[in-house]
């Protein structure tokens, strides 16, 4: 009787037939009555004892299997996809794959330790690869009176470049740091003396938002010169500034939040706005006076552009030509545009160029399609070209050989009567495609035959005259002139 070999989770791994050896895994499973089973059994125990020790991983691992990698002298386990190190770090010159969150990797090239966060590797240290230390380092030092202070040292290639401290103190002799003596609250550069001047090439490179001194003097000791030339922002109080020999223009703030530009010499004087046109020429585009806003020159300047439009312009009266409108107002009624048959709307063409309306009142001089049709209620939905006769459970049905034909199901009638009724459009006059079975010649009459299909066999159910020929024996659509 064959042995059923189940895994620990009770799932079937393999079946071992009597008198055979199964080699599904790296251990051999022995079938019933196999001669010489002792050697194999003992070898299995030996493999387990030495954890498959070898430089090459077992070829048929199962999840959970242990392997001692003799090449790296590490114990590894199989996670269902690969053998992974059970402890320590993955040792590799290149970035390893298949790690899980919390695993370590020792980079043998740069001699650095990384931790895997599930997405990427985070450097544990040292921050400087190879020889030397480059990092932000916490340290505790004592001052010249024995007090303890916590600092942060910025280290580049083993040299401390600056120190960050939460207090001011002088370093004690037992905490000597090359280039440092007085440590100030904040940030202190290397080789900075007690006056705050740094010697050598160590400087702050960049912008500072404020400074306590300029040229060794406090900022409070300076005043601005008259007629100063400003190259940055200047703050004034709400009274603002006045420009011009006669105090012509004033910029100020009213009511704490209203910005005001006013000409102080006569209300009839203009305030002109000028801008460079890109060629070095100043263009006067807008004028403002006591009566309103005017253009700098007639019929020259625009308000807004095609790319930077105003949202809404409010006015009692607009005088001029409008090239675009959202609606039309007539007798105090606003008519919005619509591509559908909406009430009180302006009809617009849709994406195909069509105009839709419920009822058109007027005279049409032409039509796109070719037949006159009317809606009849049919006993089922028939395809285009089906010949129709009166009868059935509804008004009409598919015609047969003995019926009097009333028309043919139309696809696109030129004129449709009774269009609001329920049913299908039945072409009565004109040219329409007709379902015809068998060969037909242009100019030949076609007659109702069966199931709404026509043939050229003469009967009382004349349908029309074929406008095209076909030698096809099967059913097809043939355009015909209706004679019903």
C-alpha cells in the first residue's frame, strides 16, 4: 500500500509507491518493503544532523528547510522563494534582494551597515564610507568650572567643523576640542575667537535673515541716509510715501487694509500706467482720472488675453461688438445655448453638426434621406428592409406571399409622419433597402415572399423595383423604389 506523505500543515506533499524511493525533496522517502532501506534512512538522519552542509544550496528545498552554507559559514533557511540568513546580516558587494523589513546588509565595498525598511535600505553607519568619520555626532563635554553640557558635533573626515549647543560656556581642559574654546548658544564655527570672528577659510556661505552687528557695530547704531537707493524691500507705515517735486503722487494705506494710489495735484490730472513693450519702449496703456478708466490710445489695447481671461465683468451697459456670449437676453428673458431641444434656449449645432428641435416650423427645400415613412406599431422589432403588411397582434407584422404590402422598415426616413407614436418607421414611398433572397437584376420587380423577405417570384404582394443587381443566393439588402 502506497504511503501518503503529508506536510506539517496536513497538505499532501507526495505519494511513495511500494518498493520505491521518492526523491521529491532533498531527503529520500522510502516505500514499503524497499530492500536496503537502512543506508538511505541513516543518510537522511545525517543530512538533517549536518543541515545539508555544503557550498551549494540543496536543489529541492521546502519552506522552513535549514541549510548550512559552508562557503560563507552561515546557517540559512528557505522561505519558499530563497535561502535567507537566519542571523547577522546579508554580506554582499552589491545590493541584495528578497529581504524583509528589519533585515541587515553589510556592504563589503564601502564597509557600511544598512537596514531594510521594506522598500529601501537605510544607512546605519558609519556615515562616511571607507576611512574617516563624516557625521553629525552627539557628545557631552565639561566647561572650565566642571559643568556638563550636551552638544552636537559636525564631523567631516574626522575633523569637527562646527558645534551646536543649547548654552554658552568655555570648554574645560579635560574636554579639549581642536579649534574651539568659547562655545556659544546656537552654532559655533571652528577657529572662532571670543569676539565672534572666525579665522581661516571656515565661513557661513549663503544668506542670513538678520545680523546683530555690521562692521563690528550694533545695527541699532545705524540710520538711513537721505536719498538712499534701495535694492530690496522697504517698509513704511500706513501714511505711505509721497513722490514728486510738488508732492504729486501719494502711496498709502487707508482704514488699515486699503491700498491707495492718489494724485494730490488736481483731480483732473491723469494717473498713467506704462509698461515696457519688450523692445525698450514704454507704452501708455491705461489712464485713471476722477471720472473713470480710459485706454492710453483709441482702439489699441485689450482687457485680458485669450489665455488669461477675466471671470466676470459687471456693467449696466456694454457698447461695442461681442464675439463671444454665454447667453442671449431678449425682453428681460435670458436664453442659454443648448445642443438639445431644451425650452427657451438658443439652438446650437452638436459635435456632428446637427441641430435638434421638437418641432420645426418653416419650409425645407431639401432632405438628406430618400423615403417617406410613418410609424406603425409592429408585433415585434423587425430589422431594416423587412416588408410589412397589416395584421398580427399589433397594427402590422412581417409580410408573406399572399399579403397586401404597406411598406418596408426604414432606417433613415427623409420625412417621418406620426413620429411621436410607438412602433417602427415604415417606408411608404421613395427608395429604401429591402431584404431580398436569391439573385436579382437592376430594374427587376421584387415581391413579398415569407417572413418579410422579398424574391423576384411574381405574386400579388408587389414591393418595388430593384435599383441594383446581385448574384448572391442568400438574403441581402437591395435598394429598391417602392411601388406599394
